[in-house]
């Protein structure tokens, strides 16, 4: 059981990793999301779409290159949520 928890939460160096400094795609997502909230009309729609694209990139990178299984699962969950949101 401990070995499974280690694989889920520890990186290659043995450190527990739940949170990391935001990467460029995640920073861009946040900035564009704020821009979408303060703008209106077509500009709001453009900012919102661009922010979703950056979130998709971040989630894909986490899924493909995450440092542990927790980070990869987080990427998969966000990708799934983005996919579901397109069909609502």
C-alpha cells in the first residue's frame, strides 16, 4: 500500500509533489480568464476560447509528462472536463 502511495504522490527524486509553480500555459489561462471576465461581447468570447485552449495544453502536458500519477490524473480530469463542456 505504501509503495502505491509513493508512486501516486512522489516524483523521481522521492519528494511529495501535489502543487508546483504554474507553468506558462497555466499562467496564460489565468490571465486570459481574467481578461474574459472584465471584457464583453466578441472580445469576451475570444478571451474565453483562448483561455480554454491554454488550459487544454496544460492538461495535456500534465497527462503526458506529469511528475507523478497524481499530476497525470489531474491532467486527465481537466481534459475530461474540457471535453464534457464542449457537449453541454
